[in-house]
């Protein structure tokens, strides 16, 4: 997008609510308490026929150097520097506060165009605050209500000339050889698409413009944001020694060896029974949603205390959602006996995580950036496995050998007849088994088939789905009379 609008202001003036309204999705966490937003977050906004990028930011507050609040403020200042225009939001019902005046001066020093948005302007109680907004010296304020969608027309009138000018400038700066047909398909992060990540019948070769969606998940303080900053090569996400800094699941565009990547930072996931805070519950739900719409999930473990019970629970979640999994052993630089430790952890993974047997395990350090290439190589390899289709002829040659060497057991004196198998879809690999009396097929035999499929067709580290299709017996009079 050629035009970027940053939403700034003190805490709890409605920045995230307005962000969600402009992007048309509930992407940013919203709560009545101040300070919910910490990292800056960009989204594709649409206001009538205007398309632009909008950035949600943390509330501006005074803070001591080096504190969490000060680092949040640095993120907001970075958003202002990246923006073409600043929408400075105030609470019209509260009027202009000393903090509003102080931070208005900071915004003024950026030399960026500034629009004052008088939010929460519904009702007569907001009228004095709207008039006070003139004192800031940014011209006529725009009364609006982000929660109820009021004032969007007035905001459109102010933004239109700036957005149109940016679009025209972008067009003039484009190469003369530029054609609309050369544009890639729009990038959709799938956040509101119920089928995101599911098999759509396309091969990898047919998805050249779609970024690979990767979610980084793990317990609090596993180093997820630090790792993503090392990937991007910049301090894009808020980090620090405090646990639970990240709240929103933020998707960031990246490119690795020419391949487009959409990487999602997520809040740390604790045991559900320990979560009492409402905001933490919202953050955890947002992280789980990121897992559901990812293609590959990097489960980041603290290498000094790996395979805690919560780590196993997170892997179970990824398997249930059908995502490909890579285990990242972060803080590897703190491990002394690395060879012996890695061998032991791989044995532990085989024992503790049979549902994703063979998943890649990559030691790394988000702090130093070591191991990122190895991690991404593992991600791309398992992404290819997750998309893999096995020809029906190969499946049934394998099945014939399996049935000869290890036929299914008889149940109550009745022989189970397996006729054939096929793979109707991938993402993750899904196999359908056809035959008679398959409803009685023991779970142990199904596991045997799945493990044999994984080994024979080289499908490590991804969930494998199997459904059974039992044929009707035409000579079963009781069944036909129902």
C-alpha cells in the first residue's frame, strides 16, 4: 500500500477498536483496561474506496529508560517514523489531558501530517472535549466513534486527498514497463478464512505467490519474539526479560532465500487452569487461532528446561489442528554438552511425541541468530511433506504387501476385508481405507497402518489422518430393511 496511517495516543482512547474497524476484522485485542496493546501492528485498511495501511500502536506514556513501558513507546515512535500521516486520537468525553498535550508535542516534532480524531464522540457529553481538541493546534478535529462506526465519512473526507496523492505519486514512480497483469495475487493471511490451511487441490507449483504461513508458539519466555527479530534482522517486536510481553498474534512479512514467508508471533501459552487474567485469556485464544491458520508451527522450547508438560500440550494442539510441526530448541548457546544433550532430546521426542514421529528438531539461539537457516530449511522440508500426495497405485502396492505380511485380525469370528486405499487430500496427508466390516477394525491396527505409511512414504513430523469407508453388505437383510 502506498499510504500508511499510524494510530497514536495515550492508553485507552480506542486505537485498537478503530484499527479493527478499519481493517474489517477483530485482529487487535480490545479491553477496557489501558495498555493492552504493546507491539505495533499493521493491517490492510479499507474506508469506502480508499485502500491504505493502518498501524495500531501502544498507548503513549511517560516511563523510565529501559522499562517495558519505555520500550513500548519506542515501538510507537518507530510506527510514527514509518507512517505517511498520524491520526492522533483523544477521548472526547475526557477532554484534553496534560498527557494529550505532552504527546501532541512529540507527534508535532515528527513533522508528519497529523489528524486529530476525537473518539468516543457519541452523545452530548463529548461536545466540550471536541472543542478542546482545537487547542492542540492540528486543525479541525474529526469527531468519531470507533465502537459504533460513527464519523467514518468525516474521516474519509480528510484522508481521501492524502491517499489519492500517495497513489498518484506511486503510479508516477512506477516503471514505464509496469502492467497491472504483473502484480502478484493479493496476500491473504487467512485470519478470517475458515478454510485457511486446508487442502484446496492446488499443488505447490500452483501457489507461487502465496507466502508460507509459520506460527512461532511456546511457553512464556521461550524467546519467540527474540527469534523473529533475529529472522527479520531488526527489533520489530517488543522483547525483554519480563514473561508475557507479547499479547497480540502479529503476522509479519519476510522473505527467506527468495521464498515469501508470513511469520506469526504469538503470546506464551500457559496451562489453562493457571490463566485467570482476562487479557491473558484473550491473548491465548489469539495464539491458538494463529496455530489453526498456520501451515507450519515452530514449537519453541527452552533448551535448558525442554519437554515440560505444557510443551507436550502445545504439540498436541498442533497435531489436532493438522499442522506440520518443527521443534526449535532455543537458548542452545547456554547448553554445554551439546552433542549428548541433542541425542538425548531426540530420544525424548520419539518417546513423548509419537503422533508426530520424526519431526525435525533444530537447536538454535534467537539471541545470537545462530541456527535460523537450519530452522528454515527444516520448515520448508516439512512444509513440502505436509503438501505431499502419494499416487494411489503406490499406496495399493504397499497395502497389498502389508495385508499379506500382517492381515487384520478377525473380530467375533468375522473376517475384516480391506479392499483398497487412496489419498483424497493433503495438508495434512489424509488417507481413506475402503472395505467390509471396517467399523470393527481395532485402533491398534489403524496405528500400525499409519506408522507404516509414515515410514514407507517418508512422511515424518506431520499428522496423518485416516478415515474408513465400509461398504454395505447386500446380503445383510437386517441392514437393508432399516
